[in-house]
C-alpha cells in the first residue's frame, strides 16, 4: 500500500483498513438502506398486483387483504421454519418453534403499532384522515378466529399424549379452511378504481391478464424475500459492530427485522386510504400463522412454549382481545388503540430484560 511506504502512516490505521473494518462500516449500512428501498419497491408492486387479483376473482377488500395479501407475504417466511422442523435437526427445530409461535406476537403488537403510527403520519401530511374506515365484520371475524385458534395452539403445550397432539394439529389445519369459507362468503367493500398494473407498462400493454398479475405477484414476493433476508443480515452485522448483546439481538432486533419489512404493504394501503386491506393484511396473517404453521409445530415437535414464549403468546392474545372489544363496542378501531398494542411489546422487552 502507498500508505505503508511512508513513515508517518500509523500502523494501526493500516491494520484497521486491512481487516476490512472500514469497509464493514460502509457496506452494511448501505446494504440496510438498499434492502429497505427494495422492500418498499416490492411492496408497491405486490399491493398493486394483489388488488388486481382480488378484482379479477371478484373478492371484497376484506377477503383480498385477509387471504391473498396475508398468505402471500406470510407463506415464504413460514416455509423456512417448517423445513427446519421437517429436516429433523433438533437445534433448528427449537429455533423454528420460536419463529412460528412468535410470529403472531409480532403481528399483534408491532405490526398493529406501525400501522397506527402510519395513520397519524400520513394524516399529518394531509394525505388521509385520522379515522380508520375498515370492514368491521371482517375485522371481528379475523380476530375471533385468531383468538380461538391460537388459544388452542398455546394450550396444546400442556398436552403430553402425541395422539391428542396429532388430532389437535389436524383440527388447526382444518380450522383455516373454515376461516377461508367464512372470509370468501362475506360480501364486503368491493374493489374500486385501481392504478394501472405496473408490469403492463414494461410490456406497453393495456389488457390486464391473469398471467401478468401472477407474474407481478411472484416478482414482488421474490424481491420481498430477498430484501428481507439481507435486511436481517445487515441488521445483525450492524448490531454486532455496535456491541448489542446477543440476547437483545435474537429476541428483539432480529424478529422485528424479519416481520416488519413484509408489512410495508399495510403502510402503503394506509397511505392510500385502503384501511380494510391494510388491517386485513395483518389480521389475516395472524389467522394463517396460528393455524397451518403452528399445526406443523404441534405435530412434529415437543411444542413447549413455557417461559418467554408463553408470555409472548398471552400478550398477543391480550392485544387481539383489546382490538376486538374496541371493534365490538365502538364499531371502529382507532390508531391510538393500534399504537397501544405496541406498548404491550415494550412491556415484553422489559420482562425479558428483567428475567435475563
């Protein structure tokens, strides 16, 4: 190096550069910002395509958000822990149980909170009102299904006989088909005027065909998965360089980095005033995450949720109950209630710090 040939060049600086530390401090923050940009772009593509898919299938906003959007974003993320469980690796299976059981907790607290904050943010910029206009029936339906299914799943941790567990797992799987029937049967708000399908601009076409819609959904999901993966990588490295404790990283930072990027769809819908789609994207994912993925965990693992995971599960149910009672009493939900759900997440962090 040119610097090494000069007597005034500090040796420590040379070692600093040679070890790649400088590169890391530039690379990972740049990667973090790039991944956020990719995720936002992909979320825009996804919301646009999903709305067109719902219109083509003649689905209401409630069904489009709770089924198409929710499952579409949750399925790729859920596939990884399921594969880890089926592979038979005990260590991976334990991590997978935490990921599967903890997903509803993150959705019922942080995802709700971010959505509530988004309402105030865009209302402050004059792009929407501070009132959430959602399909109350669809919202109540999603929350009731989630609370029943997830309660059964959580209580299964105290069931020891494998035969009973297998029966419960089958019941959890079947419960989602009942949910699908109820969601598809409900006649809610239909899709109105939609923005032109973005992919058609590339092909300079004006005919919105199902193949173009499917292709845009697949492209956007691939970008979301890749962006979320490297977002987590960047967050992990930055946290390590900053000296963040491992327990804080594994229990708080990484789950946040995993879940929230995929809920950018809800923020985009909040900005556009499509509140039923935004909330359905979260509540529908909660129902899905508490049924089929949890059924795999119940059937093929020890499914022991005692300790912090049980506390997280109780908080998720408490958050859902708070939202449900608000909808039932007031026939609406306010952004303040959604933000309060984030307060429950803060309580969980305090609990973790106290017991660790």
